[in-house]
C-alpha cells in the first residue's frame, strides 16, 4: 500500500482517474472552521426548537444551515455528539453573561440582561433548552454535561453573591450558595413557563418580577 506522500504525489499528477480523498467527500469546510462550527450549532439549536429533540436530525441541521450533511458530519460524528455540543454552547453563552457582570457585582443588572436575552430569542434558545432538559434523564452522557456545567455556574454565581454580601449589597443571613441555588431555581421556573405563557413575562411584568427578586435578596431594612 502506498504511503501518504506517495498518494499526495499521485494526486498532483495528470492521472484524472484518481478518486478524491474521503475527507473531501465528507464535506470538508472551506474558510474559518470556528465560524462554521458556530453556524452549525446555531442551526442545531433552531432545529431542536422547531422539531423537538427526536426530530432533530443531522440532515435537517444541514438544511437549516444551507450546507451538505457531509459538512455537519465533519464537525460532529453523530447526533449525540452534536446535541452535547449544543448544550455546551448554551452554557457558554450563560457563562459569558455571568462573567461580564462579575466586576460590577450587580445582580439586578445581571438578571435583567439574562431575562432580556432569553426573551429576545426564546423561540430558539429556550425552546431547544427545554427539549434537551426533557431528554437528559434518558441520556446519561448528556445529563452529565448539564450537571457539570450547572455546578460550575452555581460556583461562580456563589462567588459573585459572596462579593455582594461583603459589600453590603446582598443579605448575609442566608448563605451565598443557598441564595445562588434559590435564584437559579426561580430563574429555571421562569424559563419553563416563558414559552408557554409569554404574557407573564412582558417588559412591565418582567421588571416587576426582577424587582421582587432583588428585594428578596437585599439586606433587611433596619
């Protein structure tokens, strides 16, 4: 069997009968690899929101992204790997939002940005997220991703709250990790109902919900 160099040399010859390399047939992308991968993840999120977890095939993701199925399989070996990367991507977006607010220690601003973010694109981001959560119980690998990333999020959120407590901005009679878990649980509930009852999360009512939550974690009035 000829080695790699020999095959490469043969490919540059005038012999037009030589078949293209297998990786080329799989839809090897041209250009910015990271940008293409991000584009496919966005397409996957949209397909999951539209078709549900069970209906989200790699073929449909390729159609949504306007590329071949081979291009999708170049980045993701199978559907399970693709779904796992979607979950990682969603957590990455939340982490970026949290990181941008760590310096200010402004929980109100953080929650306001978060609610505006999910409301502006709820038909894709959070509908797909609910689909993933619903199936995580039956997908051990995927469930592990959620547990690990959510645990990491709560740890960082706890640090933010501890800093706020040290500065007198957040009540200290409840442990920071308990507050972090409680706020996360409240927000999870909002997310579950947002696609079903969007009227409950209008701009005016959303602000009222945020104000109430901030009041609950503020230092008790003397």
